[in-house]
């Protein structure tokens, strides 16, 4: 995607708007932190099943969790209306992977990495 089509540094307006709203509400911000940490923690066990890096696995897991969360909270999801269709169309444009990548920057990765290093040193002894 060309740089001129981006919106405030994000893929598009829809992506920027979702990320903005998640970060500007205390309860949704806390929820996104929990989801991001859980994705990071779960990504370690996922790595054994694919050639993805832990980071890529975490981004994928978090992107799916964020998308499910927002779609489940959609108050118009069960409506058949112009507004429901427009909201669904807007949500389909969201780059969930980009949001996940951004949110994972705040995850506590050190604790897990320290545990891995101590486990590795125990195995090599």
C-alpha cells in the first residue's frame, strides 16, 4: 500500500479508529493489555507447530482475539439495516494484524525470556 493512502500512520481510517477507541477507554485498554499478554504467552506453545517466530505467532493470535472481541461487542450485529451493513463493511477494512503488532509492543516479554534462558541453562548442564 502506498504511503499516501495511510491514515495517521495506520493502514486506513478504520484501523486507526478501532485502535484509537480501544486505547482511549480504560476498560478496553485493560482488556487489550490482557489479550496481548495472553497472546504472547500462548505463542510460545504454538511455535512447536509451525515455522513462525514467536512474534509472528503472537501477532496472529492477538489479531484473531481482537477481531472476535470487537465483532462480539458489535451492538448492530444481529440487525438487518443500512447501519448494520455499513458498520460490518467498516470492520471488514480493519487491519487487525497491524493493530496486534502495535499492541504487542507493550507486552512484558522479559519474564518469559528469563524463564526460557534459565530452562536452557538447566538443560545444557
